């Protein structure tokens, strides 16, 4: 039996009344767990089996891999404002999917757990959702040990103050001498690199108002998205939905 604090990353209906949850826990990494009866609204497990729910779970589970069974659970935070808002839910889905892809089953990952919990709180509180997911991407790279080097040219390794281009191939910004060393490098504004550095260094709990123009938002998204695709080796379902939302300007 294990007692963990956890966030619901995913749920799948199982049979008439059960759900199988994928939980991101504070001490045990990802855990698959059966929530018996959770589909029934009057069930005690109903509220703790919703996507994004954060709770304390008692789980009957062995030491190895394999699924556990939830014996008892208590809801700490439902993140209701997220679940009831299509926009917030789309961004939150991407946050939990990032966590899902970056964390292994039963591999301790308290850093990711705290990151996701903090970012869901920001979305719940109405913080700028696009900035929240960019921050998530940057911090996830950090926790996965594949953070981009942002203070040196990725081609000649000289220190860079400002850069005009970011090379995915070389894995960082390019200095003035090297900025044509990768013809596919992404053009960026000085403030874009500055923000990437800020995201990398900042304590996520301290996220305040960020005033960022549309072109810089696009550049941040492009750099982080392509960097993750290149270096993390994972692909994302929820991202396509986010891109659709933007396309139709919903
Ligand atoms: Zn250089």
C-alpha cells in the first residue's frame, strides 16, 4: 500500500463503472491505477478521477511496475476553472501530456510533479496560458537534462549577448559570425532570447504578468517546439489541438 499525492494525467473508462487513471505522483513517478466505481457520480472516487484533479491517494500496489487499485482518496484541488473552459483545458492538456511523455512509470520525479501542480494553479488563476506552456516546455527540458545553452554561440561557443538566430540543429543561439552556419536557423528578436533565458532561470511560482507581443510569442513557441521535437524524441497529440484553436482564433 502506498500513500501519494498525485495529479490525474489521463483517464480511460473501463467497464461500466470504472476508470483507469494515469497519475503523476510526488514520490513514485507515474502510476497506473484502477478507480472502481469512479464513473458513477455519487462514487467517492468520482471527483478524484477527473482529468487534472489533484488529490491524496491510498493505492494498493506492488513494488514493481503494473497497475494498482485505489483504496481511498481525498481531493485537494479539482482545478474546476480549467475543466470548464475549453481554452484553459487545451493548454492544461498539453502541460499534462508533456509530463506524461517525460516521466517514466515508477521513476521518482518530484520536480515534474511540483512543476505541473504550479502551472495548473497558474492556469486556474487565469495567468497567460501561452506563457504558462512555454515555461512548462523550458522547465521540462531542464528536468530532463536537455536544457538549451543560451549564453554561448551554439556553433563557435563564444559568449553571446544577443543573437539574431536560434539554431535547432546546433542546439542554441548563433553569434554574429556564425549566424549563417545553419540556413534553417530561426530568426529571433533580442527580447525572445532574453525571455528564453528568463524562463530558464525563473522560479515558476513567481510568474507574474508578462507583456509579450505576438511575433515574440510565435518565436518562443517555434524555438521551444522544434527544440523539444529534435532533442526529446517524443511527439504530442494535444499540441495539434492547440494549433487548431489558434488557426480558427476561437
Ligand atoms: Zn559563433
